């Protein structure tokens, strides 16, 4: 079963239940537990990183730093732009008559109403897509029957992840048909506290998925790390189940055991075929849902994994494609060219400075000779 990753506040991040990796044999993933990789992730404490791996990690660190700086700069630009527009608007109002001011204010209100109407129209389009998804979309179930195994804080964490699952699904061009099963008692109470959740277009069941979908039991597939089957494609007829459990490594193999006892199929994602995970990092339930939603759009597991899994959690690629190597080579060449240009600029600057000094020295010498000659002439005349 998966362990829950602790954030900076010491709060737990929810993951779906299954087994967490304590060694090199498994890598934990939310929604699927600790997924066994086809190639085990190396134990970094025993096997130091190669120079190439160190360069990749350094590159990722620089990327994250640059990303944070870019976001901060973007926020500052937006803030300044907002302040500038407010100042311009106030200056514009102060420079016109009362009649013109009233006309401008009414015009602005009309534009605001139009924007609100457009947003309402966009929201309705999204809701229409979700309604159609409930009829024809890929079925994805979050199994909430593990609430009695979790602390209240862990349930709250899982509720936050479910909120994000719904938000991401709503934005997708190909949304899925989301189900919440076993939604009762403490879990149901916490979900009801989410503002606007009563308007969600989602299947919410107090019953288990076995009871709610008893007529489609042959199509149920529990996604678990311990499964011997690897998921290659998403079958529109199948109903994929993600275990919602923040377990802190307390419950091992619980989802695979549950699937076997219920006589339903199980499968694991093909993560090990494309990437390795760094140390004991885990993914959250919403990230697992995002991976499935991304695959519905792209039909490409690799792209889906890299699009959703944070780079800080990626250890290394199983293999680098030529295009990626070419990209790194191009980046290296670009850096070298930039360094060469800077070097040339410095050399040109030194050369220009040297010439200026030589010219100044030459001029000073010439001035000195002229002064000395004039002094000599005066002495001769005086004599």
C-alpha cells in the first residue's frame, strides 16, 4: 500500500491504496499504490549517480528555479499592469465632464456584463460536456471505502484531491465519467462541506462499486501495483477503479486483495516502461486521474506521464530518444556560443580600452613635447 507524502506543513498527501516501496522493487504511485517497475530504481545510497544523471538532476533543479522566478516575475507584471490600468482609468474620469463620466461608467458596466455572459456560456459548455461524458465517457471510479482506515486529517487531504479531480475533468476536452463510491459517513460529510459540490456533475454513491455496478461486474478493473497485468490501453467498456487511501504504509496489498476477493480484474499502469521515480516520491490521487485523462486525449502513455508527473519526482528516462538528445546538444551548443560571444565582447572591450589608453598616453607625450619646446624657446628668447 502506498505511503502518504508529507508536505512542508507536515500534512499528508493522499494516494490511492496499495503497497508502498521500501526497497528497489517498487515505486509508489497514488491511485495505484507502489507500482512495480520493469527496471528497478537504483538505491542511491548504495549506487552514486553517474555524471550524466547528475547533470540531468542539475538541469531539473535549474528548470524549477527558473520556473519559480518566471512565475514571480509574471505575478509582479500583472500587479503593475493592474495598477497602471487603474491609474489611467482614474485619470480619464477626472479629465471629463460629469455627463461623459456617467457615459464611461455605464459603458464599462456593459462590457463587464458581456464578459460575465461569456463566462457563463463557457461554464454551461463545460457542464454540457460533463453531461455527455456521463453517457458515453470513460468510467473512472474513486473507491472511498477506506475511510474507516484513515485519520480525520487524512480524509480531509483526500477530499482536497477529489476536488482537484473534478476541476481537472471539467477542463478536459475529453472528460471522463467520474464516480465516487462508498461516499458515506465521515467521507460523505467532508465532501458535502465543499462549496458548490452539490452542483457537481458526478456520480456520487453511498454504496460500494460492486453494489452500484453489479450488472457490469465483468468490466470492473482495479488499478493496483500488485497486479500481474499491465494496462496497455484504456478500454471504453471497462470501468477503472482507483483506491482512495492515505495509508502511511499501514496497509499492504489491500487493493489487490480486495479485487481478488471480489472476483474482479486488476491492472497496473506501464510507468516502468517509460520513467523511473526518484527515491520514495509518490503521486496523488488527482495526478493519477490526470494521467488517465491525458491518455484519453493523447493515446500516448509517455506523453501523459511526463505531462502530469512533476519533474522533481522523475528519476531518469529508461532511454533517451534522438530528438531529446538533439535538444540537449542544441542547448549545449547555444550555451557555448553565448559564452564565446561574451568572451569576444570582453576581448573587444579590453582592446578598445587598450587603444584608448595608448592614444591618451601618445597625446600626453605629444603635449609634453610641445610644452617643453615652448619653454625652451622662451628661455632662448629671454637669454
